[in-house]
């Protein structure tokens, strides 16, 4: 036991710097992907058929293809078409796409949960369509979507472990690397798992608290 | 109820028809009203009262006939230009059965935001107007609360203040008291009566027979998508001519 603890103490700094990279990738993917998801949720309701179908294609490919394939595509596939991305760049691009695709459906459901009377009231009060979305529909729809979005954010942190397949030195790759040099896979992977849990479990509790808070002013 | 309504028409509806799929909700509706008049529309459920009201401000698009409201022409066969639609929404206000306040904004923001966005008033101007209107409907102290903290009657009075803030030429009320228990409904009706006395043009779809008889100048009785009777309130309510109207009024007046 004390052996394990001293092994953990020795390698913890390396794993922590990997965790920071995991959090950076996840944060960037969410910061880019969720706004795009909102845009996609609005565009799939567009009156123009070509806009609707293009958006639908982007969303369905993003949801249909495993994140692992999107990652490999961005890192190994794009260079053959002349676009060379770093492992960080490809990770952010691929995971943003996944995030956009999944959150667009979460947000669309949230927007549809806003009662129709809200839009009718906005229209009879002379708000433009854009103003109605901006001030009335989107704020309420995002409140409905928030718990599911936060839950998705936690899943994305876990999915960021897939980036180890494109040589991004995030938490899992670090653990794996340490395993190959020390052959103490069991212990180092356990520590990596503990670090993921140390983020995810408090985050889950935070989601529950925020969920309660957001319910406050709903009719 | 002897208010001198101006002779100028504010609403003129001719041959109005509306179907939902195969179901004809309105058929050949004609009516007009003058500036300053208060018209109550009564009738059994499903008679097309609300649909008629919603066609007037184009929450529903009509399929037949023409509507002229506040000088804006709307024919069923021609799309309405955006400019006219904006003008329509600016000159008509609407109060809904379910209030439809914005739950994520304070009462004050509910009333001020549309003034800022639709009329271009500054935040200070809008807030000043909002507070004056809240005082007028007896809710000055609720400005900084959220709608969920207000009773149904209070929410409906706030909704009326919100509509008034845009200085509409006519206000459409779609069963404004139907979601309220009768006692609470009275406080809303009192505000509406005050508006009527102040000369506001109003169309009120309602099941409140007392309000229809005493506050409105005219009553329109609808059934099956048609206007069955219309005329001065007490005449329609006390001496209906057609058997269908007699049957309806007998049912609702003797309870």
C-alpha cells in the first residue's frame, strides 16, 4: 500500500499536467461546440430547405460517427487533403464537431419546450423574430437545456481520453506512457481514473445544484 | 354606457373565412367597429371566437375575405408586407387567457423590454412608463418581482399594463378571466372597465356575461363559425332572436 502511495506521489505531477490538457481540450470543445450547437438548433428550423438539409447533415454525421473516428479523421485524414493540424488542433476540431452535433439536439428540445404562447406574446408586443429568439425563446430554452448540457460536458471530459489515440499528451496518454516504462499499469490507471472521478463527481453535484437554481423563476 | 364613440371605423371585417384542415372554423364573418367602442364576443366553445380575434392580429392567417384594422389592409389572397405587419403589431395589443408573461424577467422588464425594442424608447423612459402603468393597475410594488411570485389576477393585470405600454389603438382580449377564479377575475375586469371608460377600443372574447352586458357597447354572439346575432349589449343579451342564441343565453344566464 505504502509502495503504491509513494509511486502515486512520484507520478502525480505528470498526470496532473495531463489532466490540465484534458480539461483544456474539453473546455475548448465546449466553448466552440455549444454556441455552434445553438446555431445548428436554430438553423434546422430554417424555412430554407438547403439550409435545413445542410445543417441536418452536419448534425447527423457528428452524431452518427464515433468521436474516435472524427479524431482520427482530423489528425490522420485531413493532412492528405493538405490541412495539417497539430494533435491539439485536431482534438479540438473533432470534439467541437461532436459537441455541436449532440448539443444542437439537446438545445432544440429545450427551445421546443418553451410554450408557444411565449412566442405569440413576443410577436403581439412587436418584437422582431430575432428579438423574440434573443430575449424570450433562447434564454428560456437554454434554461431547460442547461442540466442536460452540463451532463454532456461531463461526458465530454471522459470522451477526451480518446485523444490519446492521436498522441495528445492528455491524462490517459500520460498514464499509458508511465505504464509502458514502469509496467505498473494497474496502479497508474487507477490513479488516472481517480483524477477523472475527482472532477466528474463534484461536477455532477454542481449540476444538481444549478438545476435547482434554474427552476426558480419558471412559471 | 353612453360613451360617444367616433364614427370612424377601426375594424372592418368582410367575408372572413378560416379553416384548419378540413374543419371550417370561420365562415363569412362580417363586422365592423368604431374607434372607442367596446365589443364583447360571446358564444359556445368552438364557435370560432378566439380564432376570429387571432385573425385580427394575424396570429392566424385567414383564408378568405379581408380585414382592415387601424387602416391596415389584409386580404387573404395577398401576402402581408413586413412593414404592414409591424404596423399591425404596433397598433394592436393583445391580452391572453394564459397571461404569457415572460417568466425569466422581472415584472418591470416584462413591460419595459417591448417598449425599448419595438418603440426604441430608452431604458429610463420605458421604466418610467412601466412604473406609471403598474401603479395604474394597482401593482406598483410588484415591479421587481418575478411573475411566478404574483397571483393569476396580478399577472393578468401586469399583462394588460404590458400591452398598454406600447400605446395600442385597440386591445384584443382573449378570454382574459377564464384562467382565474371568479373572485380574482373581478380585479381584472375592474381594470378593463376603467380602460373602457377611458375610451380605449376593445374587443373582448369572454364568458363573463355580466361584463358583456354592462361594460361593452355591443355584443356579438357567435356559433359554428358565424355571427348569429349582434347589436347593443342589453338587446342581444335580453332579447335574442334566433333559437340557437336563445338556447345559449338561457344556458349561461341562468346559472
